[in-house]
C-alpha cells in the first residue's frame, strides 16, 4: 500500500493480498488488514507506482516485470495506492489484463456519455452530426486468436436516436486520442478527440463524460 506513511516506513514490504471484485465494491485482504472501498471511491486504475515502491519490491518479490495499481480515496483518509503483481511473471500480463478488463467493466458499463461520432471524415465536417446521449457498453466483438475466432467484450458507446438503438465502435483502430475544449450543451468542456482509421481514411469523433470516467477510458485504452 502506497501512501505518505508507508513510503516513510523502513519496514514496509510487499505482502500477499487477495483482491475480490463485486459489482458495487472491491475488497483488499492483506495478512493483517482488510480494506473495503465502494467503486465510486476508486480514483484511478493502473497508475504508475513511485520509485520507492519499486525499490521495496526488489527485496520482497522475485520479479516485478508486470504490475498494476488501484487508487482509492476513503473518507477521512489520505489517498491510498494499492499496487499488485502476480507471484510469478510468467503469465503476469495476461492475469493482470484479465482482472483489469473485469474492473473496467464494473467502472464504466452503463455510465452516461455524450458523443459526436464521425463528425469529421477524410477532412470533411459532417454538419448533420450532433451531440448524442448514450452510455458505455461492452459489446461482443469477434477477435481472431491463432486459428480460432472468439468473442470478447470490448468497450463501445450505445445511443438511441429516433428510437433506433445504435452501437458505436469508438475505441478500435485508434490513430490518436487528445484532450480538447469543445462546447457541450452550451458550455465549454474538456472532451476527448478520438481519431480512428475507418475504410482507409481518418475519422474524428468527440466524447464527453465526467472527469473520472474519462480517465478510466484513457486507462482502458493503454493496457490492451
């Protein structure tokens, strides 16, 4: 656990932990301690650990080739970063990513979002594209793994326009993602500009969500 107190304590070391994820909370079970946080108390996911925490790991673990972290803010406490890593790094990235996918599902699924999908295509602005209300969903997408095709849940945005539901594949074939200022409901807000390659040309869309959900989207895009 990383906070100002543990990083100053010369006896701090990495220890075994069990992480249990529910659809409304997460439990961290240490040897002599247990922490329970609701999902809305999670501030960040997969943030880099400070150098001191990495140095401590050298004396506690065989290898820290792959690790991740969950940042929580409990009432009347400083922010805590809980770093975790598999005991062996052989399947480290696979195990961590499998867990993070489940965590991002709980953090993002059904959360509200606004989107301007395909506002610019090949350099031309489509004036018919306006802000649409939607929600984050995890759609089943066929993915080729070796010689097999499996269906994996991938983040997307579902909207209902004229009572016709649509799912926008906004987070694949990404060329770039940038933060921009844009008018949303008459107010200047921070949004994500997402450029994708579609049909051989660049398509630009814009997404607005609360700050925490926007951060989770950015974190989601990095590991996978």
